[in-house]
């Protein structure tokens, strides 16, 4: 990489099976940077990432990009289930929802933007493939969460951000069963989320809608597919015509 980083090697990695075509963003969910570094470099924990960015903007390099870091766990996107194998994992120091979730500071975001741009250019990664941990593992993860500024990244060409498009007005919610839910599930699958189209608004669908809202409608994250959520999903699908 071309950026200046502090080298802090983690032993937790293995052979990468193929090319890199994705970036996955995380928060550490720990109280401080030191604790996060310790865990990401602990062979017993068996977790890692390629990079960690402290709140003051300091960048740490933990695993070489040509190796598979262990950051995504059980995850999927567009049918790909080895997300670790095709992605660069970036951890952002933040206590997360468990320890006092807060906004991501300016210095941290500046370093992240520079790092993302560098990784994307070197590996020819599209903005559509810069994702959050909750996008690829919606049933398990919340990070980087609703306080992460995806719109900022999108304005720099480092992520996607949809304008609302026309969509149905009825709110779809847990327990509903109808053709509109089949269409919703199909649309969520079209943009990449791992979801089967069964026409039932159950816990899996609610978790995927919640993940979508954390990313694209952070002002209200409730797991119900209201008109605004569905309009944003339609707008995102429209962007995929050009990516």
C-alpha cells in the first residue's frame, strides 16, 4: 500500500483463494484502540483485519492484503460466502452499541477515505462493493452502524448512496405475507443481500431490512419496510444499472 501505516502484525490469517473485489468496514466494539489491537492480534481469538484506524486517524497495518484476514465470519453478498477471501477488512476504533456507540471523528474518517481510495484504485473495486459488516452479515452484526457517514463516502465516490425512487406506500412488517414481500426480498437480493424470496416477512427479512436501513436510512432503523425504505431500495437498484 502507498499510505504510511504503523505495522502491527497479526498472526490470524491464511492463504487468499482469489482476487480482491470488496472492502468491508467494521467498528471494533471495544473500549479503546489498545484492547482492539490486542484482540485482533491474539492467536486464541482467531479474528483479524487488514487495517485498523484509531479515532485520532492513526492507521495500523495488521495483515498483508495478499493474505486472507478473518474479519467477516459467516457472511454473504451476491451469493459469495467466502467474504474474507475476496475482501479487505478495515476496523474503525469505536466502542460500538455495547460500550457507548458514538460518531466517527473527522481524523478517523479522513484516514479511512484515503485508505479506501488507495485500496479501490489498486484492486479496481467499485463503489458498489464497499460495504458494512452488517450488510454481509445482517442477522449477526450491526457495525459500522447508523452513525457511520456513508453519504460522505458516497460524495467522494467511495460508496453508493441512492436517491429515493417510486415505490409502494404500504409498510411491510413482521408477520405479513404477500406478493409485495416477494418483490421486496427479490429487490434486496438484487443489490446483494443474502435473502431468499419466500413471501413471508419473518426475522430474516426484518434483519436484512434493518441492515439496509442502518446503511441507507440511518435516521430511523426499525426493520419495517415503509415507503421511504422501499423508495431508497428502488433508488439503489437504479444505480446498479450503471455499476
